[in-house]
């Protein structure tokens, strides 16, 4: 509910939030219990104004202050996700639905936003992409994706708070190292901080159906068809919580760091980025040399 309460008004009109409540048959019992609780809390908060939609999977359309919430049910027994798929498929279901609405002229923004239920969005969340929504005549082509700045909100538990601080240091250290090496992939890949250009999303066929890392692979594909723009301004606040719902990522990393202790925490050797820089420079020289040969 925290994320929904933080959704600001849309700069182009009403906001549509597509909420994919999901689980798998092989998910732990607590996942199914939490999903059941979420559906109940949503009914309590918005149930008096809901509308049942006909379709498979079942969906409900709720009203809230900024606009509408479309709840897609992939958590009830007859509509669970496949056992070998997870967050990637959940993101794909929501984003593909938005792409279809955009293609039909039902959405005004050219960007499809992706975030999670444990975030707090900044007040200008929808206003910041407006510059890139202008016609191409007054600016270069739209980026394939926009990345919002982020910060993790630490847990009350001291060990977990320290673990998430160390994890965030590792994220920023890694991207700074890539930037130093002049890598074209020097950006964070966090699924809750993305806004993807709808046309570019369609070109790369959307989120991959992975149990984790779907954000990394989507951005890797998008970087090949357009630019990745890093936005300035207030950050999206992410909850720094341990979790085992995905095989790797923030939740498992926080748990692993907290269990091992801060004295066991490590980062990549900085010399690795020197080697990467040299390797990328060599590859660039080879490409330039081949192009010169073709022009001769």
C-alpha cells in the first residue's frame, strides 16, 4: 500500500497503475499468504469503487486519487505463474498490457514505467519524463529507457541496515567502475527504477520471462536500439529488505551480507576496471581500423 499511496498525479492526465499480484505453485507458503493479504487490503481500501473485468486471468479495476488501478490476478490457484518463471513474467504481463493500450491510443505517455510494491515514488515521478515525450522535431530521438535515481531505506534492525548500506555501496561502486572503464553499460539495472519507451520496448520484445535479472537483460537489449538516460532529481526510495522470493538480487544479497557480517564484505578489485578499459579501447581501435579499411 505504501507504493500506491506515493503515486503522484499524472502530468498528462489520469494515471493507470497495472498491479500484477503473482505467485507460483512452488512458492513458499508465506508468499501465498502475503498475496491473499494484499488482495484483502486492496479490497478494504478501494473495494467500494471497484469493477470486475471479464477475462482470463481475472482482473479488477479500482479508482484512487491519481486515476485507476488495474489488478491482474496471477496469484489465485487457477492462475499461478509457471514454476520456472516469476518476476520477469509478472513485469512482462503488466508492461505488455500497457504497450497494447498505448498502441490502441489509450495511453498518452510514450513511456511505460516499471516499479515495485515496496517503493516510495517522488512527487515529480511522472513529470520528469515529459521533456523526452516531446516531438522529435524539438529534441534528439527519445531514449530507449529512463533510469530514476534511487536510495535504499534501511531496516530498523542494525545488521540489516548495515547490510543494505554495503549492498548499495557495491551497486554504486560497480557502475562507477564501468563508467571509469568507458563501458556503454555504465548504468544501474534495477527493475523498480525504469521507464521504457513503448516503441523501443516493442522492438526488443519486452521483459524476458526470467525468475530474476529481467531488468538487466531488458536494458541490455534496449541499449542496442537506443540510449539509456539517467534522470536527475529526487530518488525513488527502495525498501532495503531481505527476501528469498527471487534467486538473486537485492533481497538475497542483503540476507547474505547480514549473515556473513560486514568484515566478510568484499568489492571487485579496482584493477579489473583498468583491464576492462584497455580491452574496450582495443576493441574500439579494431572496429575503427576495419571501418577505415572499408572506406579506403
